[in-house]
C-alpha cells in the first residue's frame, strides 16, 4: 500500500464488522497535517467505530491504518499517542482535575515541575485556570468538556480524536463551544478528526468533511463543496434540506440540460462538468426556490398552491403542492408582506435558476 | 454518594408521610421478628443457667449474672470457636473476592446476551441446596475422594481436607462465590467503560488502567461484596458441621450444641459473640474501604 507523505493519518480499505453488520465498510480516507476533518453521518453509520479503530480501541478486520506514515494495525491504543475526547467526557471521577491532567504525563515519566507547568498552561488554554483541585462532579457540562479536551491535549498527541463532544451540551453552549473548539484546534495546530451527526457543527468547524452512511464514505470535501455540489443523493438529502426529483435527461446542448422528472416536470440545468448517465436526481435547495404571484420569466417555473407555512424566525418554510401534485419546500426570507401574499391555500408560482439544479447520477 | 442521600432526603420531605407508610410493614416485621428476639437474646445471655433437674419447667433464672460470659472467655471456647469463626470468615471472604472479581468483570463487560447466560449460570450455582452442596464437597475432599485420588496418582501424599480449616474454608469460599460474583458484576457494570478507554488512550496499559481506574472505581462494589461475604460466612453452620467433622467448629455450631443441651443462656452468649464479631469486622472493613472511596 502506498503511503503518501501528504497525510498525517491515512486509512486504506478499513473494514470492521460486528457479527453480520459491517460497521465500517472499505473505508479510505486521508487527513492532512493540522487539518480539521469531520466524519459526518446519521447515528449508526459507523463513524464512531471508525474513530475507535483509529484510536486502537477497536481492532479493524481488514485494511491498514497509518499514523504519520507508520502502520499502526497492531499497535495497542496506549502506544498510539492519540488524544481522545469522549461524548460523555470520561473525566475520572475519583481524581481531581489536576490528577486527571497529570494521568497521561505520569505514564510518560514527565517530571513533577513540568507536569505542574503544563497543567497550568492547558487549563489556561481551555479557559479554566485554577481548576486543579476540583472534582468532575463539581463542574458543569461545558467545563467537563473543556477539561476532557485539556486532558487529551496535554500529552501532546500526534492526533486529536473527538467523538461527538458537544452533543451533551445545551443548544446555546453547543454553538458557543464549537467556535471555541475550532479556535483552540487552530491555536494548538493539531491534526483533528471530529465525529458528529450534527451538520451545523460539521459545516461551522471543519476544513473538510467526510459524509458517511452505512459504513461507507459517500463524499469528502470542503463544507461548501459538500453543500453546493453533492455527488450523492444521500449527501444532498442529509446535508441541509433539498428537494430531490428523480428523472431522465431528455436533451443536452452547450447551454443547458433538459430533464424530465418522473412526476412529469421539465427542468433545466446548466451543463455539468462530470459525466452524467441517462437517469439522474435533480437536487434543488429550498432557499433557491423563489415564490411569485405571476408566472416568472424562468424556464424552471411552475404553478401550485401553498399547503402549509412554518415561521422559523428569520425565514419562512413554505410547503407547496405543484399543479401535478409534486411537493416542494421553499425557504423565503421573512418580510412583513409574507403573511399577506403567501398564506395556506393561495395560488402561487415557484421558480428557480438553471444553476440551482444540482445533478446527481442515479 | 452523599449527594444521592441528600436528594433522597429532599424527596422524602416532598412526599410527606408516604415513605413512612410504605416502610411500615417491613419495620413492623423487623421489630417483632428481629429487634424483639435480639433484645431477648441479649438479656437471656445475662441470665443464670439452671441445669436440667434443678427446677421443673425452668431452663434459666432471670437474675443478672456474668458467669456465662466468664465461662466463654475463660475456657477453650475462644480457641475452639471464636478464632476459627474469624479465620474462616476472613480467609474465605478474601479468597472468594479474589476469585470472583475477574468472573464478575467479564460478566459485566460481556454483550447483553452473553451476560444474561453467564448470570443465569451464576444463579444456578445458588439453586443447589446447602446439604447437597456440602455432601458433594465431602465426596470431592474426603481421604478417598476425587482430589486425593488424583494427588496420590501423581505420587504425592494425600492432603487432609476434612476436619481441617482448609476443608471448611474451601466449602465456605465456594458458597460465597455466587453471591460475590453477583454483587460485584452489578457494580462493575455501573462503571462507564469509557473511563477505561480514556485511560488507555492516555497511554495506560491494561494493568495500569486496572490499578488506577477500574479497581478504585469498583471499591464501593468491593466494599459491599466484602460485607456480604463476611456476614454470610459468619453464620456458616452445615459446612463446618460436615467438612469440619466436629474438629473445626464455628460459633453457629456452638449455638446448636448448647441449645441441644437446653443451655439457652450460654447459647445466647455464643450468638451475641457471633453478632459482635460480625458487626466489628464488617464495620472495620467498611470504615477502611469507605475512606479509600473518593468518588463524590
């Protein structure tokens, strides 16, 4: 297996089965130095198992894992020098915060003064100075999370693995912590693999995202690539919201592609760079769909009526039934006119540009 | 620990009298069938013994005397009963603890299906009646039993199990195992496995992880398992009777013998001593272990 120097961590065809279930299925992935990589997927997609395989807590059945170019398949977790933050933080409850931080350093035979110094430094990094003598039970969820981070960073690992570290925090703290976490990661400059099911977290924090489903990686790319150019129906559906039409390509020329959907709509898209077969999915983001009172001068324009409206603060989510009974969802910015013009039962037109259609091979 | 009890007390406050009403049946039964007899026992131990034939229909006279205790402490009873009881209690509890911990650990860390099967097997060991159990040991441990036959086959001298401390300790330890495994596996199961994973990811090998993380976190479980082992082994009766062959006897056997002589005051003294050493050792062990438990 070729190992490139570009990657700090490289997985080549890693497979892990539990009984009959393939938790991780032929997974290949490379993480660049100092990169913040996220494994994103629904619960049970194998992302945590993949992380545990990299940490060595789970032994994969097939494939190779390289860390800094070294094959670690048979290296036990305690020799991999990996920092790991758990979903439930796992702060040792019978030790003080200082003892927790010193745990990994004592094993590495770091001398006392250095331990004190580093504990102080890392408590400052996670913005909890002076917490040495406390116990985990005296800390809030957010504080525990930071201590867990400090404990994993203090051993100065080659790689930081985070397993849904924010999922036990309440919404406000979660949003605040994800900014802090990303900042700290950049401050320390450590290669990071983050596991989450929360696409918001993934989008906000990551350099690159690997979207996983059923043990397989569906797409790897920057947050914008993943959002704007999904290469897979699952990715289009899972990341953000999407109206997905299945159809066939009728005609294509230099300016546009004409698609007929199974629900008998004719859609127009820009010519795609990648190779397209006859059958495709067309994904249209709800925020790309605009509502009109009269038929707009667009090729992708259809008549319909509003079925229901959800006010979601800054935007309104409209559930629309087109005249051929195809349902679409549109997000429109909230303005004072919205309630008058767009209320349930109103006849309207929807329309979007060619470029808003993303084509995905079926 | 303390935060749980504080929460519990607060909840009681909110519930008003309901908890007391719910506890009442158990308390009434304990008062009538435990506290009252215990007080009786204590008082009878200070009564004067009347040998049969002294007074018709009377086995003791309700006048205060210390002669029963004097008899217990001044004669061979200390060496013959008290000391063997303590020895059997402490050794078999320690051995049972060491043997049952790994079993309990593997049960606790098994997947749910396997855990159920292993737990069922453990319970099955408890279903064997005490008499069957102790006579089975007789077959295994006797001079011509399975073990000694095997030993002499290998050319070694036969070991005397029956009528020795060793035999009684083996029987008692086996009796304790199922209880301790059961009690320990429950508490080990409550230890979040991610503590162990965290320790390993921080560089601790299996042994270090066990000593620094698993063992300290299972101290509450160990403490209750030890208490269980001590109290169960203190009241061993049929095991020393059959395996001890009348040579090694414990306090429960003394109680039985004295009652068969209708010497109720002296049987009471033996019972009080049994209660006293059980409480003392249990309290001491609990005190030592609780001091080590730092989890709040």
